[in-house]
């Protein structure tokens, strides 16, 4: 892959990772609840879902989804339903209760298992049709048809995941740093409802996502 193409894609990958989305919301929510270390499993799941989306777009299956109204609708409905469920679950998440005088430290909500956190991250990105639309529309601009496809996809995949790993951990760290300011049950309930509302709004907005127009 030519250096100028890679540098252009690097800038695009940074912009994509920094833009607000379900992955950023999930990383911040889990970072606020359980800290950066526990959120790493969530973020690894997000990367697995991101890799799936990129490879789907890269090998042309994404184009098939965009060409088929039925296939695209199925993916869109599944993605919207999952985000709505995730948002509702976050909205209703239990909060840490203040400790007694004998035990002043607030009890923490038990984290999800590593497998559960990984799967939530995976499904959040893998069922997001916005990712498919974006990758199918943008990825071809950074692929040189005169070169072998597989090595280029590997470079793009490594770049995307490396950038997203750093950014998502940054989001989780930012949220975790606010935990000291959000110790009260009321503050935790507020952040749960804000995160839940954002996820549900993103899920509802998927109804308005259309297929990329073909020439």
C-alpha cells in the first residue's frame, strides 16, 4: 500500500474512532462502572466487531447487503433491536449503594463476566449497519486495484484496530477518572440513564439509515 494512501486512511481512522458512537458510549459506560482494566474486555470485543465489519466490506459482502433490501433490513433491525436492548439494560442498571458507618466505602456493582463484556462489545459493532455503510462507501477509496487485496486489507485492519484500541481506552480512562465525582447513587443513576438514552436513541436512529446509492 502506498504511503500517502495509508496516511490518508490513518487520518480517516482517527476521525472515525473519535466520532461519538455506540462503541464510545459503551466504553465510557463500562469505564465509569468498573474501571479501565475491566473495560479492556469490552474494547477487545468492539475490535472483533470492527474487524468483522471491515472484512465484510473488504471482501464485498457488505456490498451485497447494501444491494439487497431484505438483507440490509435484517441487519438494520437486528442492530437497532440490540442497541435498544443494551440502552434499556443500561438505563435500568443497578447502582452502588453508600456504605454504612461500619463500612463507609461504597459497594461496587458486580461487573459482567469477561465473556459477557467481550460479547457486548462484539455485538455492538458487528450489528451496526452504520459501520457497514461507512466501510463500503469509504474503504474502496484506500484500496489500490493494481495491488493484491489481502495485504492491503491487513494493513487497513491493523491500522483501524490500533487506532480504535487507543481511542476507546482513552474514552474508558476519561470516564473512570470521573468516578470520584460520581459516587452517589443519584449521580450513578443519572449517568446510567444518560448512557442508556443515548444508546436507545442510536438504536432508534437506525430506522433512518438507508443503503448507499449505486451508480
